[in-house]
C-alpha cells in the first residue's frame, strides 16, 4: 500500500531505511487486521487469552517490569528557546535531541515489521479533529491504537485531503531504561519515542499528540487541548448540559465520567462523551464546543468494581486488552479492589504472594472501545461536538477547598485552574498529605510554557461573550478523625446539579474572597444520611488557610517570572486583598 501524499510516502521510506525494518505494513484499521494481529501476539506470547466464557475476546499483556508507567523525567519538549518550553517541562535543544534519539533508531527494526498507522484524533468528519501517523515496531501498539483512535484507511484519506499530519516515530528498542526517551518537537509537529512499550509512551496519539503537541497546535490555531473528561447531565425534564472537567490522578476522574445517578435522583441521566481528553473550540456563535479526540479508554483498573464504577466494570468484561493485571486459576483477570475471584499469578506471571506485592501493578490498565460503555453518547461521534456549559476543576484536599465553588468570572476561573492542587495518598507516596500543584491537571502534558498557556486561556475572554462558567469541586474533605464528609460517587450528581442551576441562573450564590459558594439549602441532600452541620462544614472556608494557600500559589507562579500574564497576577492579588479585608473585619 502507498499514499498520494508524497511527504508521507517519503517520510515512511526514510524511516524504513534508517531502522532497516524487514517488512512494512500500512495498517488499514479493519477488524480482520486486528484479529490477525491478536493471533500473531498470542502465538509469540505478547498476549495471553483470558477465559473466553467469562471474558470473551479479552487478552492480557505483561510489559517489562521496568516499563510500567509514563517516564516524565525522560520526556522532553524540544524548542529552539528553552524559555518556550518553560519550567513546567524538561527541555532539550531540537538539533541535539534529534541527534541523540536518531542514533537509537538506526537499525533498530532489523528483523522486525514496521507498522504505519494513519489515525484521526476526533470524529473523521469533524473540522475540530486532527490527524497523525505513527510508525512503530510494536503490534501491541497497533492493536491499542485500533481501539483508541479512528485508525486506518479512512484516516489516511483525510490526511491526503487535509495535507497535514503529526509525525510519530516509535520503537520498543531493547526496553532498556537507560536507552529510553520520549521527545516532542512542537514546531515540527513531530514525536519520537524510543525504548518503551507502555501506553502513554508508545500510543503516540494519546498524551504525546492529543495533549502535548495538540496544546501547542491549539495555541497556534486558537483552541484548547485539555486533560478533561466530557460528560452530559440530563435532568428529568430532558434538559442536557455538557461539562468538561479536569482532575489530577486519584481524584475520581473516570468515576465522574461514568457516574451512575443514585436511586434517590430518579429521572436523571449521565452521558459519557470522554473520560480523559477534550479539545475545545469556539464556534461561529461564540459557544465553546468540545470533542473527545479519542475513541476508547486506556484506564487504570485497580479499584474498579460494581460499586466504584459499575459502567467501567461491565464494559471491560469483553473485547478488552488488559495490561499488567493478575490472573486467577481459570484465567480471569484480577486486580486489587475486585470483589470476586482469587489471584494465583501476579502481573509479572509469578506465583501470587500477598506479602511480596500486589497481584496487579498499581498502574495496570484496560484498553476498551468507548462504545462499550453503557452510558456512551453517540454525540461523541458528532462532527460539531457538544456545547460546554461549565468547566470544572477539582483536586483532593482534606481541608482548604470547599465541596464546590464558582469562579467570579473567566479570568478568575483561569486563576482557579492554575491553582489546582492535590494531596498525596498512602497509595501514591510514602508521605501522606503532601500538596502537589497540578495546574489545570496539565502539569505533565502541556507542550509549552505554562505562562504562555495561561495567557492563551485568558485570551478567550476577548473572543467570546458566551464562555462557560468555571467551577472547582473537592469530593475529599475530611473531619478531624480523617472521615470523608461527602459520600461521593453517584451522589456527586447533587453538586453537578447546583453547577447547572448556577449556569441557568436558577439559584443565587454567596460571594466570598475565593469565589461564589452555594447556600447550604441549595445543595440537595434529600435522602442522604448527612447532618446539615456537616454540609455547613463542607461549604465553610477558612480565611487563614486560604491566605496560606494563596501564598503558596504565589510562590509557585513566581517561577514563571516576567512571562507570567499580568492579569493572572492581578487576579491573585485581588483574592489576597479580599482575604485580608475579611480578616481585618
């Protein structure tokens, strides 16, 4: 197979010569091709078939024990000027980076097949979508890209029509941690990844393209690429609002994307359009619209069960690729948090020993088509995307942040997003309660200087009078005994309901130095076993705590020097002054 795009044809030929691949396959994206790849990987041990009676068409992949997660310290943004990458990224000079990684690619595919994967991020007919081509020597990557993107002939036709694409070159190499790099060249719309077969390092359409490169593209072209889920909330009257929400890891992002309304809120429905990434563009009417560039989920599996996320639990029982989970005696997948089954093998294929470590790696994953989710919305495939009513940021804070509050305006909302922070849990770190700042939940994924990124966000206020409202939520507030004050999970719909009511101007709010808070009476707790005094505590703000918080944020923002937008500094100063006035009063 070949292509009418001479630039693509030339690049593929150059890579084939450099890597000395034995064979070149242009992937067509068909089901037949997928099945052949699976059979090939079953034959060579790359995949293990799971129990076909309990988990039909499900497979287990075990990665190298040294290749189980993103490697942020080996992930580089390569720009001519180091300041353009910013203190939020690891930087390397583009010429030096190409030279360093190209030496690794020389001859790396000898004896291997080189796969050419044309793919489209977003609906094939959407003007908001962007295309790429990944070259890889990993059939596991091809199979996952088939699930995660619109991949194959249809994507190639769009590339030939548009004439542009993001280039992604990947090789698993020797899976040697000392010979591993993930490099991004934003100005060249190019990604080079060597030495890892793990998801985000190897599925180049995901974080590498859909966030790091796309965030740079979005700045150049006037849109946003964000680490956000997209969810539709439909009330009993049939009114649907779409929210885009950003959360750092371990803050309930996937659970919110697939929230199941509690029995006490009859008639409400949740529609999942995306669980991880949103691309946001202003339409011709000035509305912010969103598409999910992905077609599947690459989710963390430990903790998933019928109670925590029933939709995810059900959808991964068929046609799913599991990575680094444990296994039962009858070849069913197993992970910590699963309520049934007993593991006999751990994620490395060794006999399971609870004292030696978990059965499933804490970062073990599932790859599954989004359409298998019971709350899947067909609008995820709509070329025009969906209109966004609210942008919601969240973190994990034991104190400080109330259950929910609203930004005063768009510029203040950018400050709220810039201040997103989360506290470490025992599972994440030996130290509990350490505050980690993760602006807009984009810290590992912004492809350029955060100061310029915030300036880009602020610029939207000049482009539309109809931007979404911005909110912050915190499901994780605790009392002095360490008990969670809010029940979470499906009950979070009650908070989303207040957010929507605010967007529709159906309820008032209380003005405070940090933003607009709900009156306790406006959060529906009917049917909840929650004391009104607890709700008051959930909505309480402590000025002293917030003064400390703003001082810490001020120190963090100071790292960006003169590049920090003056408006962001002004917004921060206004909050600090309002807190001081309250204290003085």
